C-alpha cells in the first residue's frame, strides 16, 4: 500500500475512535469569547437564527464572497471570437489582410512567441472562409514574444518581428488556397524588433529596433538593402510617407524624427521634436516619441511624446508647424491618426488629427487651427486607434485598457457604438469592410468589421 493510502487509512481510524484530534489545517476561524471567564457558552444562543450545516475545514465567509466576485459575468456584445493564442498570453500585434473581407483573414502576434493567420469572422457572416471553417495557421519559430506582424501590400506575404531580434517572412504557397504559408526567409536584426512595416507598393520590408537601428530588406530573398543609423535610442515607429513612399520616416525615444532617402541612407532632415538637439538632460520617459502618423497627402507628420505633448511637423522640410495641448502632463500619447472627414474633397481642409493617451482621453484636433473639435473618453488608457475605410472614412475606433473599444464619428465626436467582451486590456484594433450583403445595423453607408487583440490572448470581432 502506498504512503498516501496509509495516511488516509490512519486518519479514518482516528475519526472513528473516541478521541478526535483537531489539526491546524482543520481550523477555519478562531472566535474569541467576550463573556465572563468561567461562564459556559450557551450553544442555543450562539446558533440562534442559523439553520445551516457547520463543517470543520469548510470554506469561510470570505472564501464564498471571493467565489461570487470571480463569477461576475463579462458583458459581451461581440459578433464572434478567436482564441488561437495560448490563454492568458497577450496579443501584441494585429493586422488585417489588405483585401479584407476577400479574404477575411488576419495575422496576430503574441506573448506566447507565436503568430497566427486566422479568420476573425464567424460562420454567421456567410463567408466561405470563417472562424469555423478556417483552422488557424501557426507561424512558429520565434523564441520570444512576437510584437509585430503585418501583411505585405498585395497580401501574399506576412512578416513577423520578435523580441528575439528575428524577422520572419512567410509566403503564400498556393495561389488557389489560403491555407499554405511556408517560411520564405528569416533575417536577424541584431536586437529586439519594435515594429515591422511593408512598403505600400513593393516587396520591401522595414524594421525598427531596440538598439536604434532601422533595417530595410528586399523580400522574399532577405537581401539587406540598407541599415540606417541616426537615432541613439530605440526606434518606436516608422512609415513610408505617401503618395509614392520614396522615403522612410522614423521616430525614436531620443526625441528625433528622421526622414531618410533609402537609396543613399542619408537623412533628408533630422529634427529633435520635444527637446533641443543634443540635449544633455534628455529623458526618454519625458522627451521620447511614442506615436507617429502621416497625413493622407504626405505633407504633414504628427508625433506624440511620453509626456503628453503632440506636435505637427511639415514634410519634407522637417519644421515644427503646430503644437496641440490637451493630454495630461506626464501621460504618454499612445496613438495618433489623421482623418480626412471630407474624403479628399476640399483640398485637405477636412483633415483632422486624432490622438489617444494613457490619461484615457482622445482628442480630435483641427489641423488648420490647432483647436480641439471633440473629446473622446475612456475610463482607462487608450492603447490604439484605427481609421475606417471609405465610405465610412469619418469613423475612428479606439481600444482601451478599460476592456472596451468605442467607435466615434470624428466630425461631431458622437459615440456610434461601444464594443464589449474582453476581460482585460485591449492592446490593438483593426477595421475593414464587413463581409456579407446585409446593411449596417447602425445606419452606416457600409457595414464595418472591428477586430481586436486582448491581454487574455483572445481576438474578438464586432459588426456595425
């Protein structure tokens, strides 16, 4: 007989005997007797009004209260959900196929060192490819968190970037199917990857790194085109400015914004935005650039700081032309997005800038006047912003640490819809036209799909 069984047998024998030994682990609560010393306790008075069962070693009242708290249901108004990543492991990166919803595919990267190609839309969407019919495709190979993931401009390649310093590119293996994605190449960036971004017109991939470098590769060969060295702290963002994408604009925690000519690897300008150049008291937690966006016409860039400031810089000159003040001092600007509420009409007069910060506030700024047009509010930090495609180009959806997402009409600041279902921080959001022919339930000119990635490792989708 095992030692475990011997122990159980001995314990049963003790209970059956006349003398029962009460051990420490059997005691739930010790109640002090406030009555006079030597006075016997009145069992009837002590149990008056109690008709339950007393169990030695059973749960105390505090345990029961905790069970009730844990059983509180989370309100969920989502259209569907996907849980390809390991439960409890954050989704850090999310990007929709450029032709979404044809096909309705997304790529995500997470804390579990994995990336997945998956379909976020439910079977109820009517799409042949949906979360039931399409088995998520694991993109394994990273040895640390996957913090960046993005489709190429034509949707035939996917790039992932990890904290292991690796960038991996997968290429569609069958033109007749979306289920085969073999690894095309793995390249080493030398330090933690902060972001990856494809050129909008060709097979060129850029990546910004923790060691202040920016890499450009020709894909899928993996041939290095250039390594750009001009920053001194981690490179937090990068983008190929429209209309042609001939340059690349990068931002760093060293407070510098650099516009590069990739063919020569020489800066066209280098601007220190939130502190003087070569500032001896540079503090990344105060002066660092944490968010970057470029206007649709490619003539302006907006940058946000770790201390809540927002400034607009002209392109290609690199001059600071305006400053927006509204976020709480010391609260980081986490997301920026330009929106042309006139859809390109009016010669750029309809361009506004939306900012979101850790103070839980979002602002719609009039770029021409630098004045606030509307304020958008969450209960916790705003983590991400996504601009909707035409004809719903005046909509922006914000994601937040308060477990919700909200869709806004930036023309007026009106809240169009609130999206619930996450049990933790919502790290990212992506938007696209929704599949199916059904009209929008919110009266929009075209139904919209809103896809999220959360701290609990779940991606949800809503349809409005």
